[in-house]
């Protein structure tokens, strides 16, 4: 039987209380009137969005499923409509997406859907208990919003560590005035997979929450290469860990030791995954894209993983980076790119003649995800293939510049917030500004902004690990001319300054997109003041 994690229990109760109660009162920790998800300011902003007048209706059923990952790997997990990844949703700019979520998860498990990267209306953002009550098991909720910006996005739950199951799928918003010219398109979804193979995400989180301090007497292999895991925020602590998903003792050995990466500034990740997937397939039985020599193909690459950055390369080819997180950049030719959890990159590639490995190298973890491009004859490369491009010119977001039409207009900064990323592996006490997010009072300690402001966020990483920081409902710009993004890697011991315009009223999560860091407490409420 699957466990009911701490957040699911809380959210199920909130669901029973009804959405009206959520919108009617302020949390005891909030001394400032905040814009609520259902407030008129949210509706007024939504009315300004350009619309095509078209609707796209879909139904998404979240339920237990046995999925075929190839190579004889057929784990039990949770998925949308029995598939992992779920079926791609594709709309055009200005279309209204009407998506009914039917929750058929077991053990009274609540869930939601967050539409990652979309600047949509606040009450459709899918973050219980801040923007909606959770969707209880056996019930349904309909998300309805205008998709007003073209790009590559995806969707997933925002409850507990459900993201690390099979509950995710790509969402593509097409541009009717698409300026790029290409012959074909391939959506590439990357994921790190544990569920139903060596345990469940709840098992993983339960072990991680014990932290390094709770590992005495446990055989977790070689500790060398871990570095200083003590962190900087001993005062921050999150609520107790989730129980195991069965009545027997939880499996152990999920914590990854010795994974390091110079690109990521040291420690590469927390979790030991048995598989790394490309489009839902293991490396020994990869997905195949079939094309013709000379075809110009647009790859839309999504990292839907929970703890793994991927170094991505296509053997025998150069990649032309055109977009990140949905927004265009000045084109850049590279051999490989680094993509953190929650990030997306679009690249163009002109295909050669033969069979070529698309490798998603789990950065610092010494293992591969793999897919193939076939345009002619040739044998299948091994699952451990390492094309030379992986060690060539490697792109990170900081090297990109926003395309001219995507840059923020020059403006004076109205408010600056210092966002300290704190915590460590010793107590597994990840937090923002040394305070873990309070699920019982989501309006406590908000990061306050006002509509119309130009906002600067200074991410200051005081930890020994990298963090992909995701802001809901907005895109920010890295520095004064960097790319427009909603998720960006902040390296350990470093500072990253980003800017955005406060043009989407409501309450929005700002959090690390490592699923386990976010669940432990590295999350905050960026809220508009009324």
C-alpha cells in the first residue's frame, strides 16, 4: 500500500473545508493584506490576456499504473492515464486550456497540477494550500486558463514528492507566427526514476530526512567526495518525514555518496537512481526518433527529474540553442548543454546519416539516459556510450543572452529581496532565509511585491549544493541582458541576481526544484500586497 505523506493528509483536510474558507481569511503569520488567488485583481489581469477564442479540453486521470520503461522494467507507479511521461498537450498562443483532473490515487491521497513555467491566472497555479485546496481522492477539479506565451513547458503535481513518480507530461504552446524554420520536431523528456524499482519517493524522502546525522550504523558505501555536508542553517527544520509506503521497514540506501561535478560547483545530488529515462525509456532499450539525413529538427528538451541535472549531447552533431524556458535567446552553437530540474531548452540540429546517440548524462552521477536518432543504417550504440561532444563546449544558462524582443525594457528597480538558500545534508533542513516553508500557514513570512514594480531577487546560496530556483507565474531575466527564465541554477557559495516585472497579481511559490529540497522546506511565498 502507498503511504499518505504529511502534505497529503493536510491537504485532504483543507479540501474538505472547501475553497471558500481558503480565500476568506489570512493566515495568522501574515500582518499585510495579500492578494488572494480569487481576488478581482487576478480576474482583471486575466481579462487583459490576448485570446484566440479557442478552447482545448482534456481529461487527466491520476491513478496507479504499471508502466513499461523498456528492457523488461515495468514498475508500479502513479501516472496520468497510465503513461509516463503522460500524453503531450499542445495548444496555440491565446487558446484556453480546460483540463479536468480526476484524482483516482489510492489511500485518500490528495493531488494537484502545477503548469510549470506558464504565467497563468493565480487560482489555476495548482499549489495547495496557497492557491487552491487539494483535489481529494475520488474527486475532480477543472483547470481553466489562457496560455498566452509560446514555448516549451510541462505539468506535474505540487503535493509532497509526487513529482518523482510518473505524474508529469509536456505542454507545448505553439506560436502561429513561429519565426524558426525546421522540418521536424522532437519533444525530449528527461527523468530520474526510482518508483517501484528500489522503493518509492516517500521512502527516499524518509531516508533523506534522517540526514547525515541519522546515518550512524548504516552502510551507505563510500563517503569520500561528499565534502562538508554540515550546511549553514542548523536552526531551520521541516516537519517530520513521510512514512514508508508499506507496513514493512522502509528500504534504505537511497542516499547518493561521492557524486561531484565541477559544472555544479561540487555535490551533484542527493539520490541514487536505478534508471535515468529519455521519453520514458531506460538506456538499454531506448526511444528512437526516425528522420532523414539533412532534416533540420527542433528538439524541445524538458528536465522533469527530481534530483538530477543532465548534460545533453547528440553524438556527431552540434546543437544550436534557440530558447530556454520558453523564451528566445540569441542563437548559440554548442556541443552539449547542462539542464537542471525544471529547466527547458529548445535546440536546432541538422541530422547526419546513420544512427546517433542522444545522451543525457546524469551530471556527476556516472550514468546515462539514452535515446537514438536514426536516419540510415547502423547498429545501436551501447547504453553507456559517451560521445565526445559531452566533453566539448558545454552551455550553461549564464552564457546566454535574451533575444532582443525577449529582453526586459530598461527600468528602475523598485524593490530588492535577498533570497538566502540555507540548510544542508547533515540535518536535511533546506530552507529559504533559514526558515522552512510552513504548509500550515502559507501566508507566513511572505516575500512582498506590488503590482507594477520592477523586482530584483538576489539568490545567495549559503549551502554546499546547487539549487535550481523556480518562480511561479513569472519569468525573470538573469542580470541586465541574460536569458528570460523561470528556473535557474544557483551554484553553491554564489550569488545570482534576477529581475522581473510584477505584472501577475496573486501568491506565487518560489522554491528549489529539487523535489526533496522543496519538500523539506526550501520554498517561500512571493505574494502581491493589496
